[in-house]
């Protein structure tokens, strides 16, 4: 009896689900899309940390300038440490720029091409960038290992061990390299499937509408027909 009841319930649920339009049926997110989302979250967190570090470095420089101007005191090593912070935080921001397609591109001709052609160009661009990053990451790793093995120090009075700032610099490049491998493979899979829109969302140049949506996120923006900028609020 219990089996019959379960069978009836299962049939009823199946009929209800089949009656739902295909556009409203829940779809499971693919594994590769989940990885892409987690990489975005991690890169966003890293950017926030790097931004706070840059603010701290800027504050240190400001204190050094003010104290030198009015009190005749100087903070030794502020310029050196800010240089290390800037180089490390810059590399950690590469992954965020890649995932959010914030890198600078010249799209005068790109925007006039068909979607199929732009999708191919996006994949080719990722492959060329990946080829360049192979060399850059490899030699950055060699520089870090050499500094660590030789116990190299800076030529300043602080004598900073060079492998310490180079560690953060190299790991930022390595993170970008791994993210670029994932994005390239993701774009290639989408290209082979003929999903031009997905390729554009992964590695393409953001459209004007996407840029406006990103800039006005969290704001109430209304564009009236024919009003242009004056129709915003």
C-alpha cells in the first residue's frame, strides 16, 4: 500500500513539474559555472584586502610627509615598503580584472564584427595572453627562488629580505595565471558549443549596457525615451 501511495505521489509530482513552462523550471548550475563564481568571490575578497593595504601604505606616506614638514622627523622605509605593497597588490588585482573583463581593449572594429567572429577573437586573445603569462610567471618564480636561496636583501638601510615581498608578488601572478587557464578553457568549451553569448560574458568586451548597469548598481536609474542623460535620476 505504501509503495502504491509513493508511486501515485511521484506521478503527481511528475505531472506538476511537466506542466511548468520550460523557462521557469529550476536549472542546476554547472560545475564550471560554480568554479567561475567562486573565483569571482575570491578575487573580490583579495581586491578588498589589497585596497585596504594600499590605503595603509598611503596613510604611512602621508604621516611621513607631514612629520617631515612640520616636525623634522622622517619615517625610514616608507617609500620602500609602499613600492613593495604596490607591486604585490597590483598582481593580485589581475584576476579580478580578468574575471570582470575590466582590462583595457581597443574595440573600434571589434564592436562592428559578428558575434561568431568576436567569440573567436576573444578565445584567441585569451590564448595569446596565456602564452605570455607562461613566461612571466615562470621567470617570476625563478626570481623568487633565487632570492630565497641566496638570501638576497635590499640595498637600503632596512636590508629587507627580497623573497618576502617577492612571495606576494609571485603568488599574485600565479593566481592570475591559474585563473587565466580556467577562463581560457571555459571560453573554448563555450566556443565549441556555439554559445557566442557565453563566450562574450566570459572573455568578451563588456557592452555599453553592461557598463552602465555596473556603474549604476544599487541606484534607481530611469532612462526616458528621448531624454538621454536628462532622464536619469
